[in-house]
DNA sequence: ACCTGAACACCGTTCAAGT
DNA sequence: ACCTGAACACCGTTCAAGT
């Protein structure tokens, strides 16, 4: 709605949807899709060891390729990480829009998206850390930026629907989306880092998020 | 109030308050305080290059010592980073308690703390990233954990004062502190990562934080 | 008790050379 | 056009040896 799909998005989305080709079935990548194999391996490595244990050489090893090969497809380590983060944002976007589609009540749509946001984050902590914790230069990577914008647009759309129903004050929806996203991101990130539990807060982040959203947006009790 | 000072805290706090001794003035650390010199160098390095460019060998170099020397004082790189993060939490705590002391109105105290929180975070992005972004095992480092708890207690105390004044619902203050901290942390962290501006939100995070806190806590408009 | 020197097993990145 | 091999300048960490 706010950011139309670009040609690159379509590529990325196709990339995400194409079925996985087991890497062992090819004896050579000369005619295969090494770029894809590398992002796949990167995703697996992030899932296994977290963004901290992510190594370009190990990714190359898993793809069955020399340490120098990735440089034909990514200018450096960060760009490969950015590709992984991009796929994460696409998954998050799909999760959010699916959550919004689950109810006809616009209020319940925002709340459901809030729950879905923290649920996805805490069940995919490694992706989430790559997406937000790795000081990726989003300005440096248009595909990553667009994928992030699409996820944000889900939130924005839900807010606009509430405004249209007079359940939220009219005006620039981003003024509402900013604090909303901050709340969700903060909860997700503090939960993943176990900071909340260290401080004696053990509540389910999903119910915590819903309660807080109710107060923040609709003045609920 | 919730977590009394331990012996270690006192050490850390003294460490933070002691005046800096220029490292060049000693020809040998055999009788000096290498541990202190290392944390000083670490702080400087974090400030210059961010947590990503933080290197144990470079820290040792700056302290004028061999690459192996730090291992007499820190079991590994993470523990030195944790020492830096600990000093960050002490600074944050001092900032927050100072902010709370600026007003007699308890409502204004929480709002002022909120503003102070995001202000400190965005003016010390490198510290903030070390404190929250570097997957430091807080359970692994009691001094870090305690320093973090002390900062959190500032928030908790302010909330308790509002409860006592019947401006917030009675009950476990942590149920209110959780979402509050999440909101502030989310705003700080998205601002530092420039995610908010990428999404078209350019509002001053301090005024954004105050407005959102008003709504979240006091049902303000 | 505290530090150095040298070593080990890794990194990210570059570049000539191969096919 | 795409990949390899070898090299470079780094890391974190360990450990015998020095003072």
C-alpha cells in the first residue's frame, strides 16, 4: 500500500518460495545456483549457531565451495548476512499479513498482529538478531530495506483500517506506528535477550504485548 | 530498594568514579592496575569503532601490553566486553536517578526518566549496543547483572511512587515496568539502528517516548 | 604473581591462475 | 563466466618460559 513491489522484491520472493535443491545432488555449481546455495547454507548456520557464530568460510564449506567463491556473489560477509535478513523480513511479513487476515474485527487485527510479531520473533531468535542486531546497513542494501518496509506496511495498514473505523485518531498513521512497533520490538528483543526474565518478569510476551497494545492504542485497562 | 548493593557493586562503582590515570605515565604495569587500564582501553575502543570493531588484541595494544596479558584478568573476550557493559549500566543508572530527582511530581518523574533513557541511549549508541546487542550472558556475570538490575530499579521505584499516589493501579510494579521498559528500549534501539527513520519516522525520540508513555501508563491523549 | 613470545587454529579478503 | 589455491594480514586463545 505504501511501498509498491519492485522488480527486486519479486526476485527475492521467488527465491524464498522456490523449492530447496539438496546441495549433494549436484557435482558442480558451475551451472547451478551458487548464490542460492550460499543463502541457504547461511540460513542454516544462523539457525544453528546464531549470528555470532556465522562464518563466511563455514558457509562456503557447507555449500561445498572454496573460501573465495562467495565473493563472486556477495561483495562481503555483510551482504550475505543481509540476504539472510531479507528472507527473515519476508517471513515476518507473511506471518503478519496472515495474522491480520484471521479476524474481521479491525481492533482484533492489530492485536493479533502484535501477538504474531512477538511470537515470530521469539521462535526465530537467530533471524531476529540478524535482522535487527547486526548493524546491517539497510541504506546499503535496497532489497533488505524493501523487505523491511513491507513488513512495516502490514502494521501501517492495520492502523489505517482502525483510523477509518474511527477507533484510532486520524492523521499520519506513522505517528501511531512508531510507538507501536517500538513496543513490540522492545518486548521481542528483551525477551530474546532474557533481560525481562532476569528482572523478574516471566509473563508470556504474547499476552503482555496484547495488554500493552490495548492500553497504548485504545486506552484499554 | 529491590536489590541491595553487594561488595562487587561497590568495587565497580569505585572503579567508575576513580580518576583516569593516563596509561603512558607508567613504564610497567607490574605494580599498576592493568585490569582498569584494559577496561579503559576497551571503553575507548567501543566508543571509536563500535562493538563490532572491538578486538582483544587491539585493547591489549592500547594498554601497552602483550596479547596474552588480558587473560590474567578476564577469562575471555566476552568478559572484558561485559566489564564495559557494566560501566555502561552504572552510567545509565546515574542518568536515570538524576532525571527522577529533577521533579517533585511523580508523574513527571517517570516521564523524565523515559526521556533520559532514550536520550542516554542515542547519545551513547556504542555502549548501548554492548549492553543489549552483544548477546552477553548476563547470568554468567553477576556484576553485569547487578548493574543492570540497579538501572531497572530506578524505573521500578518511579512506578511504585506513582502507585502510592494512586496514579497507577496497585499490584506488582513489574507488570507495569515490563511494557514500559520494552517501549523505551524499543525506541532507543530502533532509533540507534536508524530503522525508524528508514520507515519515514523522523520525530525526536524523546518527545515520542514521552507521548507514548503518557498513553501507555496514564491513558493520556 | 604477573607478563612475554611463540605457536595453533582459525578468520575475511584478494588475486593470479585454472577450466 | 565462474571457481580454485595460495597468500596476506589479521583474530582469539593457550602455554611454556621469563622476571
